[in-house]
């Protein structure tokens, strides 16, 4: 989530997005018990929030698989 808006609302939005992705994957057969949905709000940007392009990049979902 980018840094537009209030931090608390951004965290809620981020958590909702993460949950929506988990639910979509589960609906397609990925075992829900093997996934954890975590929203980080605006705390982990990968791009500059001062530009529209950067804000768009910060609105993302990241997947991590353990080794």
C-alpha cells in the first residue's frame, strides 16, 4: 500500500488485499493452511511514494515460499 491516506486505514486496506489474494488462491486449490496473509500497510515501500509510478509499485502483493 502506498502512503496516501491515514496509516491505520492503509494497514486495514493492506490486510484486506492480502486476505483477498489468499482467498482467491484457496478457491483455485491452493491449501489455505499452507498460506498466511499479512498486510504491512505503508511500512515496506519498494519505490518512491512521491510519484504516481512509485505509489503504483507500492500497491503490491508479495509471495514467499520457505525453503
